[in-house]
C-alpha cells in the first residue's frame, strides 16, 4: 500500500463525526472506531460557543489568486485560488451575523461529511450561529496576525470557533481554505471546489504546498499593495500560525520556509518527515494534542522527535479525554446533532473548545504580545485535563 493510500485508509476511521470521508488524515496511528449515526433526525440549530474576549469578531472573506503558481492538485484549474476568511477585532453591536459556510460549501459538507439519517440540511449549517459579523466596524489599533490551517478534508469553517475567539482577544486571523484538499471552498466565481485528493489520500508534498499557500497569503496581507481593505489593522512584526491535524504539521513547514512566522501551534497533527526543525532558529512552538496518542512516549513518535529537534520555547500539552476532533468545531456540531462521542472521549465538546481557546490564546499572548501567561507555567487545578509533558 502506498503512503497516501495508507493515510486514506487511516482517515476512514478517525474523525469525531462518523463521516463517510474522514477528516483526519494526519490523526494518530491508533484511531478511534467510527460512531453510528443518530437513531432519529433531530432539529438542528447549530451554535458555536460565544467568544470570550472584549472585542466583537468581524468577518470578511477574501478570494486570492496566486498568478505565479499553477494549482498543484488540479493543474487544469490554472493559477492557485484560495478562499481566506479574515476575522478581526470589531466594535460591539455592529455588522450583521455571518454565515458559517456558503450554501455551496454546506451542500458539499452535508453530502460528504455528515452521516445519513441526521436530518441536517445545508441551510442549517449556513445558519449556524458563529458570533462573527460581516461589515462590522473595526476596532482601533494594530493587532498581531494569526494564520489558521484546517485538517485534511475539513473545510476552513471548522476552525471558526477558535478564529472568533482569537479575534475577540485582539488578533487578526486569516483562516485559509486549501482548495481541493477538503469537502469544498467557494471560489471567486461562485463555484465550490470538491476534494481532488480525498480518494487517494494526502500526498507527501502537501505540507510544503500548504506552506506555499500561507506565504502567499502573508504576501497579500502585508505587502506594499495589500489585498485586504483592513490591512492597516495588522501589526506586520507579529505573526503566528496554528493548524489542526495536517494543518498543524504544515505549520512547521511554513515556519521553516517563512521567517515572518514567529510562533506556531500544532493541534493533534502527526509531523511528516523530513522534519525541518533546524530552520526554526529559536522560534516558539506549542504542541497541543490528545493524551491517548500525543503524550510523551505515546503512539505518535513524530512529536517526541520534533520536540527534541529545536531549542526554542516549546511547551507540550496532552489533553486527557479528548479525541482528534476536540480541537475544532466538529465535536460541538456533532453533539448538537445528537451524535454520541467517540469511544474513550470523556471531555465534553464545549470543554474541548474552551481548553483549545485558552491555551492557544495564552501561547500567542505570551509569544506575540509579550504578556506572561501563568497558564503556561505548569499544571492548573482549574484545568486538570491538561497534562504538561516532560520528555
């Protein structure tokens, strides 16, 4: 079996949602079994947890085209196109509620990612309450920039809960949809891409391709002629990146290729060899994953190898009772659909998102804003699920 097909086979078993196409090709080698769909359809009124910071979360979607690069997965499509959702600190009580996905994205997601029998309709996903607002008035000031990269087969929307919370705490967030790598991203012409890679699995070149996507996005946001009308909000000297699953693994590649990224976070993603830790040059990196596979000495040996390979600030946190989807919106939406948690999951979806927000936010507050965060100093009685690893 080839590497990509082996990954695809693993992916078919591992997601928090019991989906026909799994969203965790970079998940741990000891995946949880799938979960049966809900026994009867339930009324679905999706709602993400409310952001916890003092700002509202503004939202705007950018459509960017890299004219210098042919799409690596569908060359016939021409130059690489990306949909990027920008979240930003905004004034309270301005703007209109933003949709969770476009209708095209929601149609693809329901068709390929949601188990049959749930009764959820594409418009239900569109209407999921995100607590982000289009046309919201931007807050004054300049803010660090954080790029977010989702897991393989998961559209960018599945990291909205983290993105809105970061924006509410004073970050500009660029949530990147990696075209043809997930259930679908709506492009500039209104069409919604499908997944060109899902049948064969993620190729070895995917982390490097994502690194190129991210560098292009940074160029478009911080160059001399920025593509975003609110680019003045970005503090160009303070940039971080976080990703889930292969998005987390790709964060390391992006940092190795682009010195502008000062701090990175991997949320439960296996690193792919070769691991370029020699190019990090003392920059900071957070490992945040489920205890069942990402504790020191656990089943994913790539974390220990990576942790040992660089000399920067590198906290390693394993979260007890979580699964691969606990660091995304997926678990929250699954619970609202009435789907059972995967076996071995004891941490609720809401708690998983809370911990993800707290620790990712604290890490960027400390590394990008220079504000010491006692939460990162060691174990907390308030968060007994979070286990600090000492390899």
